[in-house]
């Protein structure tokens, strides 16, 4: 799936997806769930948080 296709599926810009992939942007909880739904996986398989 391309960045543009994912962006379209979750109603954000391709630049937002690019920033997420580059770890320059943290998604809202709503966006994180929408992305997980597109891939049909639990949110924890798409996003995780590392302390420190």
C-alpha cells in the first residue's frame, strides 16, 4: 500500500503518513485506530511507545 493510498483510506494527507513513518509526528488516538483498522490488526501491532 502506498502512502497516498493509506492517507486516502484514513482521510489525512500523504505528508502526514510520511511524517508518521519518519517518527516526526505522533498520531491522534483516532488516527492510530483508523490506521490499524485499515490493516485489520490490533493497534499495538501498528504503534508502540518506548520510554526514554
